[in-house]
């Protein structure tokens, strides 16, 4: 029999330390509204909103969304205009349309209910492995690992001596380790605890190692490199005159929520000055994404929020 590698041995031994994180979580857990429900719909809404958006902002939008669209059927029946209006301010508006597409599939083909199977979940619009596992664990009570960026950072530091604060295990390895140390009878609390630990203690830079329940068992605890932010070339984001394209798109939608606009009027209302051909290119892409409608009317180009 081939002996286990040191890393594999450490993950196996770590199962004896579940109580450290679970006891920490009992007194440090964040009180978040989506943790007070096991509704698959409500948990899905929170997970989609939380993609690339801070928890504090999502908390502001979550309750209002559920008041407007309390179920898959309610969301499926809504107009695109109402959906985009409710989403305005959360960013990445295409997420809202994918969410509505999913709601229409669930309402029409699955009697308004999400499947509990993670493979079937990933066949729905906007649901990848992370979201499928989050739904499986948090909504359906399945014993599954849930690896977000916080959990991945913690696992990296626990089981390897990092050489930079932003060092991360590759995704496949992180999922494998997460599965190997998952406490089968406490998966919900364990996964939520990893997220909370990463959000406030084992942070990307300057983690508070003295406050971490794993400080004596962590390979990277108190390393000086954890206090240094890595210098990286920023990822180039499509932009116009220094303003990211996604911000321009959000600005356009915000203006159109009030009323339809002719292109020249829309252009003059934007916070960034676009040339006419630049604006038309953005509008064309937004129309392809289903966010807006563009039509010609008596020689003018009229732009409005997508209606259906």
C-alpha cells in the first residue's frame, strides 16, 4: 500500500479539530437574513446576489427583492423592466436576467421547485459548482463541501506555508481538501463558519492570526508575507475614457429606468462623455444581452429597458 503524502495525512488528522472552528462559529457567526431560512428560492437569491457583491450591499437588496418576487413563479411572471429595476445598484445586471430565465424554467418545467441534485442544478442558467453545492448544503441539508474564495484562502494557508498573501491552492485541490475534512454531521455550520472566518479573521491581507481558532495548527500562521499586499498588474477591464464599461452600462440602465430616451438625449445624460459610435456599440451589446430595446422611430433611435 502506498503511504499517504504529508499533505494528505494532515487533512486526515485535521478531522480531529472540527470542534475548534465550530466552537468559534457558535460565538462569532454573522446574523445574515438568508441564514434564517432553508427555502431553496431564498437561498438561491442570496447566492446569486452575493456573486461579486459585498454582503452589506446584498443585505439592503435581499428583503426588497423577496417582497417584490416572493417565489420562482412570481419572478417568472414579472417583466424584465421590473426585474432590472429591482436589481439596479447590485451591478452585473445580466445576473438578474439569468436568474429570471432560471425562474421561468423552474416554474414551467419543474412545478416551481429546484431539484436537490447538484448535477441537475448546474444545468440551470447561472448555477455553477459553487452555487449548486451551496444550495445542496444550505437549502437541502446535504453533506457537501462549499468552497468560496474565503474557504479556499483558509485551506491554502492551513495546509501549505504560503509565500504570498494572495497565494491560493488550485480550485480542484481546494475542493478535494474541503471534501476530505468536512464534518458529515455538521456540514452547514462548518461551511458557513469557513466563510465567516475568511471574511473577518483570515482576511486576504493582515489576517488576525491571534483570533483564529486554527492559529496553532496553521502552516501559515503569523507569516510576515501575510501583511504584504501582492503587487500585480491590474487586470485590464474594457473601459471608455477610464470608466469601466460595466459602469457605463449600469449608468445607461439607471437613466432608462425613468423613461425611454433618444440616443442623443441619452448620450448627454451620461456621466461619462461617449462618442456617438461608442454609445451605439454599447447599446448594441446591451440589446444582444436582452437588457434594452432599441428601435427606430421617424428617423430617431429610441432606447428603452427591455419589457418582456
